């Protein structure tokens, strides 16, 4: 049986429901020896800011049981260098492009989107509202509905392209934030971003990460991510890009059954550079074996 793998994520047409999680695939060039980038449903880039960000001090990665911690700090060369380098390469690959947008203030987010509007190859923006808000004592934008709304409203004013709000799980009720960004003009939401965690070296009696805390990702977070995708699916009327511990096709199908229209593969890329292709093929195999003619039949089909 030929399975129709096409999905539409808030106006972004994807040949299959698989993209990459921001920060785990760069812009694809580093993986192009292992992966046919053009086979992906989309590529989601690493975070892009208005000006270069140096990132956090090392060590900034730590392995954990069934996952990892990172405190990279959204290191990137800034939007101008991104356009000259990664975007120029990615534009030639024939794959939809989702640019992850970062900022330390509402104005910075809007500035990045305004600059990227001049680049015709971009299909959508993923607005990373998990960044620290320097205008409000470092509180993460995504933990406060009003702050999250202001970012989305500012970006919405600069573009008619699809806006995907990336939600942090480090809140009491993620549906409150999801509803807020929907009302502010987001066309979709992506979740979950990493969970705040810590690793300690008992022998040295020190934190493993220089910044002490970092974002936890990988298979260990999958049950939490599934629960949050399910909750948000039942709370908003915009599509969901689901992520959090996806390593194979079955994982991806579970996210779609919980309500995701598309999925992103993240930490698995570090363990297996072919992970995205394995997930695409795994979804297709599941559909074929279970009589699913179109992958969209899976969205929210949890009984």
C-alpha cells in the first residue's frame, strides 16, 4: 500500500511529518553525509538571534540516563551570518525551512523576523519563547502568558508567514501558555522544549555543567512530552509540532496519536545520525502494516 505521508503544519506543506529539533541538526550541512536532507519534511534550524551570541561556558553538555543535559546557551553567529552561510546552503536543498528565532527582548525577536522576511526560501518561523527576558530580570518569556503573548504579537506584526510558538515545559500548566500564544496570533505550537535539570559530580562535589543547570532531553522526557502534547491538543485549535525523546517511528506515531500534526527529532540525532530517516521509514511502515492510507489519519486518533 502506498501511504500518503503529506501533512500541512499551519500552512507549511511537508512531504512527511518529520522535521529536526532546533539545535540538534544545525542547518543540516553537518549531517548531509549521512542524511538526504531533501527527504525531510522540513529542516528546523538552530536558534538565530539579532546579534552573535557566544553561548555559555564549558562544560555545557552532560550525559544522563536515557538522555542528556545541555547549557549551550543558543550560541550562534547572528542573523546576518546565518543568512550568508547556513541559509544560503539550506536554500539549495529543496526542503521546507523553519527558522528558530531567539531573542533577549521583544524587540530582538521582531528584529530577527523583520530581517528574515527578505529571504524568500524561509517557510515558517519557530519562535523560541524559552529565552531569558533581560527586560524582566531573566525570567523566561515562555513561563508567563503575557510575556509570551507580547513576543508572538511583535513577530506577527512583521510577517504573514506561519509562526510556531515553541513552548517550555517548565510551567505548572502548559495549556495556559498555549492558549495565550494562540490568542496572540501563533499559527501552531511546538512542544516540548527541554526540562530544567542538573547533574552533580559527587567525587568532586561540583555541578557537572559550568552553569550548574541545563536543559534535559532524550528518551527519558518522552512520557512528559506526550502528556503535554495531549493536553495542548485538547486545549487549542492550532496544530502541534511534537517533540521530546523521539528515536523511532513508533515514538513519532505516539505523538501523532496524542495530537501532533508533525514531529521533530532531536537528541536522537546525536546518537544516530540516520535517526530522522529511520523515523520517516518507521512511520510509513506503521501506516502500511495498520491499513492507514494517509498519515493525517493518525492525528489525535487516540481512543
